[in-house]
C-alpha cells in the first residue's frame, strides 16, 4: 500500500472520502468493492483518533435496551457477528460478568429480563463456522461461583453475577487498517497525512477538495463527483470552515478516558453499575483496560487529552464501586482520551444520547454533491458504510454491484478457525513465542511480514514485551503506509499500546525508520518526542 499523490491529483473519482477513521475506511472498502473509483484521505494517520481511543469492544449495546432502541441493538448484534466472521484474528469473544450487590429481587429480575431480550435479539450469535466464535447465552452465577471465577468481585452483600458475552478487538487500529488495505486491493487511491482544506465549489456543487501534504507542503486538488465527510468529531467544524457557514446538523462531543492498569481479573470482563452509569474492567493483552468516562466536551477536538484530575477522579470512582480494586496512580501504566461524535438531540446528555448514525445529504444546505456521515459506533460502521454507498450509487446514477462487505473476509482473515491458522504458523515459524501476538495483528499476512527477517537477522529482534519485532517496523513502512514513528509504534504495532516502551525501544524503532527514510538526527529526535507525548498527561506527567 503506497501513497500515490500523482494519481490523486490527476484522476477524477466517483467518490472522495475525507476522513480515515473506521467510517471512512468502511465506506472506501464497500464502494471500491462495488466498482466505484475511490479516493480516501486522512489529515493525520488512519484510525488515529476516535477509532483507536475507545474500549476496544465490538458489542451489541446492552445498555441501549433501557432507551428501547431495539433496532440499534439488533443492528449492533448482527454487525458483531459479521466482524467475528470477516476478521476472526482481530475480533474474539469476551465473557462479561455483571455483579449485583444487595440489589434485591426486583433489580435482578429486571436485569434478567434485559439479558433474555439481548439473547433473543442475538438469535444468530451461533451462526459462525468457527465453534470458538459462537457466543453462549446469559446465565446467573451465585456469589460463591462468581467469586471463584473472579475474586475481584469481592465486596459487601455480593448477591452473585450475571454472565453474558460480547466481543473484543485485539487492535482497533489494525482492524481499520485492514479495511483500508482491502479498499486499496480493490483499486482505491488512499493517502494519510494529507489534509483537506477548502471544498471545490462550482455553481453550488462540490467537486472535490483542495489538499495539503503534511511532509512537503505540496498543494493540489482532488476532483470527485461526490464528496463524503467522515471526519468524526471534526465533521461539523470542517464543514463550517469549508462552506463558510454552519451546517444544518449539529454534533455533541463526549470525552471518554481509558486507563490501562495491572491485570485485575482472571479472564472475564466486568460491567459494573455505578451512580446511574457503568464502567468496564476489560482484560486486554495481559493487562486490564478500564473504561470509560462520558462527559460533554466543548473544546477543540485536537486539544482533547487526559489530565491528572481525570485519572484521580476515575480511579476514585472505580474504587468506590469495586471495593476489591484498590487502585492507585502508580498502577496506571497508560491512559488515553477519545471523543465520541454524537448526533445532537438537544438534551445535552451525552451518556443517554443515542449512538445512532446519520447520513446527511447537504442539498438541505443548498450544496449538491456533498454528504456527511455522522454519529454511529465502531460496531455498526460497516452497516453505515453500506447505507452510505447505496445512497452515493443512487446519486451517481451508476450501475454498481451489490454490497459484499458482510461476507468478504478482510486481508488477514484466515479461511478457517483462527486456532488452526495459529497452529500452522507456529509449526512453520522460528518465532513461536511471539507468534500469537503477531498472528492476531497480521493474520494470514504474518508470514509475509516475518519473511523480512531473511534480509537481516537483526529484524528478528524483539522490541517490546508483548512480542513485537523489528521486522514489523520495516513492514509498516514498506507495506502499510507508516510515515511517522507514531504511525508505526502506536498503530501498526503493539509497541506503544500498553504504555511507554522506554527510550531504548523508541530509539531502535526510530533508527530503523531513519535508515529507510533518510531521516537526520533532528528528525529522529522530533519523531521520538511526538511518540513520547502519548504517554504524558496534559500537565506533562
């Protein structure tokens, strides 16, 4: 996968997608598979913001039942199964426990009814060829059984816990990347670090956008019959600047922080009700991922970050509602903040606001040839892309094939069970100790990456405790459009995803990229500093 700026400048496309998060990636994949000519651009890196900074769940939205959003829950559950089928290396089942403490029979009965409805709406959860991907229904565990399963539930008046299942992403960044790779395989022209500026308007019709390359400051126009804004929490701000007026739709931005701490559970995730809301304790890569807060955010999206107060408040909240946690600041090995772009319902309530998605046709704003995809959630991004592509094909009045993304596996997805693929690759590899991590990240593309070690034994060096190898940095540059150290460390590999890997690791990774790209010492230092900023709070801690 290469940036082809000449192609982007010279061709006229059916569709220009502005925004390389999961929504833009899914639209590009769908539209390219149907035979449209596609350009996809991203001002930073693919999946660098909201699409990465989340709870890493592919879930049905159990809590949406309380708002009677049955359609959204059913859609989410169907899409959960699709992600499990088309990306089994990156999406896997995860058991959850919901503990009840002195809740009484009424609360238990209400939750049991909700989980029974959740099971009913996910009637197709077993429609998967791989038995390891099939999800059981819910069940009740008494206090003794629940504590034996997860001692972290210890607390006064524990009644027991309900167990149910959803799914977890091993790496949302790489799942989004595989959608981009698939779009490229079907003819899309894509580029990261290419920022859209003004829209090209002719007679009230948008015909593309002017763009600027982050590395050369080169400016040129990308022309397309239809332009889609898929910029997440930046969408309305970009439109206001590009059109010179506010768009007809409005977004609310909800800030959610996540903390990565020492492992707190054996194998199950915890969903803990707290103060009218909830939080998760999620097992992830040998640690626990704590999520999430939900607070209205009125600042500039680029300024979002985690403060020491955010961390202290969230730890205190968790300790108050999960007494066995005993978390302290020194337990926090990593943290990050993301913004949820929510369709503004006028209430100002971000927690109860719907996670529905909307496709906006800007004819209502007096502009033709322009659409925006707003709202939604990770799990339903493929379905949103299908609806979006349907609308764009109709507007283009062009013959196109049907949507195939629900059945077409992503580039790294094995044809059979993931466990079978993993065993085969272990039998053939000298890096069996790191292979499960690598197989999760790359799937069937792992042998292609590992083949680089044949160029130099040094590329077989392990760079992180989780098992990332030097070869992955080179592969990220050559095959996956990693142009900065942050692209490679934070999104193409797992090197920085559990926290600061340390100066020697970053220096080694930067040296590999400097050798490939010809960076001087000053550029290497700036690249390392940009990565280290990910591991500091807004106070610089």
